[in-house]
């Protein structure tokens, strides 16, 4: 299978406050840096569905935004479909022909839809701007076909977002992302605001669309259960770093990183009383993290002295399975 | 469960008057909460879970009205009680944890001050002890370094810590009933596990009762002794937690369980619930509000009123043809 997206040592840091109390015109300002994404490498193959899981604040949404070129990366390379795209400025990328290839479904299906556009206008916007379809009847046809694909009744096309239910809004978001025939869709918690019953239909729809259209998915979520059902491979992030990656079976059945194990054990099980929680405390601060300290140190049940002076690298333990832990 | 329940809700109905007609948000809800019992209320959004909790606290929106029923809490009927009496109970005997801790806390008062307000209003703590009592409350909810956190504003705390502060405020006066309205939505899975663990521990060690409202069946199953399933303003099934999952009798409960991703190994196994909640503004709703979505619906379902009836001592279901 062809690799559609390749990410190589990607870093995204945000400057926060200025270091030191006094300002000087002669010295360059030094900042405290928030390391949102820190030395992340992975790739996605054609038609593959990859899950990205982690707590909020671990950098998974930032990574999604950097890949979609909505934000610049600080260092590293992004290869998409044979083109190096990280050097194209976010503004210029909007005009690039590759723009149509990477699309995103945003987290909040309500605020990501323009309240003054009808559903039809929302879905036809990317068709006009990215595929240059200006013919009204062709636009109409395309929009109706997309609505059918995502199971949106055609009579809703003339409605405004506030007149739709949560599930319908999620469908509009998916239709808009699929409109320019992308090769990679980044889904940022598409079902976070939905009920279980609606979530089930949306998940089925997403799985069906992926198989039918052959697009690749990067599915960002904090719900491991959804990732398990929808994805071929899983990447677990903690404080900007990948701690474990592998196939769904690798990660769910034979996880080797204590953080992944903890995540899996905290999934509530149906009809079972919860086991005790092993991970306590808050994560370390992502601002100026100490070099050479494992990011999970302090919260890790296995933490030993070595974790405090040597940061574990992401190492292969089998063909598909990688773990970053001294005790893996 | 002792013979007299702590809270007994009988034929409880709530209506909302809106510009587009009267919304029958709750109809003839019957539910008992025993001493030292955690009762879960689960259902889709819009099923009336939060309306029930707000109506019990009598803090409904002015458009909402309790049209019938009783809710007897420790001998006092919350529906007919005077506002002065309610003010004495709220925050002291009957407390609530809200959905979004960030918006429920006052953003411009320090966490410690807000806790002291609660202690001052609802307990007999003397002024000199307020700070140390507030700190005890914070350490009770396992906030690290309570001394420092006392002087933090809510914006300086993480979501999980804010929710802990809310829990500390709700439990400061040692209430007998705690209503937790989706206390973990918006929190991470790891934080969610910790918060749920904390609520269960504190409720059990303080010999309190709790109503735990959530849309996540799996989460409810971890903490609750009994679970009531709501659909469109009706309680359709009440059962002990284990029994509800091992033998659900209402078709809606069965479908809800099947829609959970937990037991599936592939997406195709996920069961989706067809249709939507009925429009609660309609003048004549069928006696079973699930009938439009139910696969085993027959004509008899639309005729006589449908009460919640006992199948065995721990299991009630509102269905003419239970599974």
C-alpha cells in the first residue's frame, strides 16, 4: 500500500510568556515554550484508518491542525502524497491544489458550521473553492449526491444549522469534508457531543464511507472504545510524545506502556464495578518540559530512578508495535 | 433499603410553556431513593434527566412548572414546600453537582472563599475555623496541596480539579442526598475514572444517598446500585444494576445497551436506535412514548395508559410486552 502521509520528527511549540522580568532592546527576547507536539513521527497508508488517543492537552488536536496546515509546525517534515507540505504557509496552502486532498471534521459540529449558510451552501462551499465547480446544476447534483452518501434527507438542504439535530449536524460536517474528494480526512472527536444511539449510527456511517471511498482516516479521540472499533492502527500520545503505537490488537491486547494500560483499564465496563485507579495526580506541565525525564514520570506506577534521567525512545518491539518505555 | 425511602417521587410531571406549545417534559415519574443508595438515571439527551434533577431542587426555569405529583424528602414535600423551607434544605440536606464545573463556579472568587461561603451559610463552623475546615474539604476530595489551591481562581485549575472543588462544596455540609448531573462530561477518561471513584467513595463513607445522572450506561453501571432508564420524559425501566445489564426487559434499554461500543469487536455489531425522540409538544402523545421507535410495537400499545409495573421486587418496567 502507498503511504499517503508521512510525518517526520514533527514539533510544534507555542511561545507563552517572556522569560525574565526586565526587557531589553538589545537582547533578543527569550520565551517559555509550550511543547504541544514533540518529536512525533508516523505515517498513514492509503485507505488506512489510524486512531490518535490521549488525554486533553496531550497535543492530539494540535497535531491534527498542523497536518491539515491550519497551523505551522516549528520543526520537522510533513509529506503528503509525495509532496512536502510543511513549508507552505497556512494561508498559501488554502490556494494550493493539495488543499482538497486533506480535509478535516471539526470537534464541535455546531460552531464549525456557518450559522448564516444553509446546509446546501455549506456543502457546496468546498466544491466551489477547491474544485472550481461554478455550474449551478452540477453543484446541486454533487451536493445531493453527498447528502445521500451521508444519509442526510434532501429536504434538509435548505435548512440552517440551528434547525438541525446534533446527529444531522455531524452528517453535514462529514459531507463537507468529503465534498472535495479528499485522500485523507482528519476527524477530531466527531462524536464527542452525541448520544450513544446517534454515535452508533455516525460510526457506522464513517466506517462505511471509508470502505466505499477508500479514503484514509486520522481519527482523533479520547474514547478508546471508538478507536478500537473504527481503526486499523492506534497511536497513543502523552504530553506531546507518542508513547505507544501499533495495530489495534497490539495496543489493546498486548499493551506494553503503563499509560496505555491505564487508559484501557479506565474504560468503564458494562455491568461491572470499577477497579481502583492506579494513576493519580496531574500530568507534568507542557511548558519547558525537563529534557531527559520521561514525561509520564511522577504519575507512572512503574516509575524508577532511570526514568528521571533518561527519556525513553520509541522503540520497535515487533514489526508493527512500538513503545517508549524503559520497562516495555 | 429500609422501609421508608429517603426520597420518594410520585406521579411527578413537569411542563414547559414555550412559544411553540406546551412541552410535556416529564410525565408521571415514580422513583424512590433509599438510604445509602446510589440511583442512576440514564437516557438520551432530551429525555428529561436534568429537568427531573432541577425540578427536585426547585430551581427550574420560570417557564417550567410542576403540574402534578409529590416528591417527599425526609418528610417534606419538595413540590409544595415554601421557598424559605427549601432554602434551608438546599445546599445542606440536598445538594447538587452541575454539569459544567467551570461555569458553575464563580470565576472572580477564589476557590477557598467559595468553599467558606458554603460553610458559613450551611454549617455551624465558627469564623476562626473556616479556613481550616475549607482546607479539610479540599483534601477530602484529594486535591494535592490544598493550602495553595485555596487561593486559586477557578480558571487556574484544571477541569478535573474544578469538578473536585464542586464536589467539595456539595459535600461540605454533609448532605443526605447528592444529585450529580453528568458530573464527568467534559472530563478525560482518566480524570473521569478518578472523579467517579471519588464520588462513590465519599457517598459510601459519609452514609449518603445519591442520584447519578448520565448518558453513559457503562459509567452508571460502575457507580450505581440501581439504574432508572428514561426515555422522552418517562421512566421506562428501573432495576438493580446487574439485573439491568444481564436481563434488560424494555426494548429501549436493550437497544441502548447494544448501541454501546463496549461489547462489540466490529462496527457492524453496533446497534443503532432508529428514529428520534418524539416531539414532546404534541397534544396527544401515545401512552408509550417509545412506540414510534419500537420494533415490537402493536396496536394495543397505543390504547390504555401504561404504568411502571413490577416484574419482581427489584425490577420495574413500563412495557406491555416486556422482553
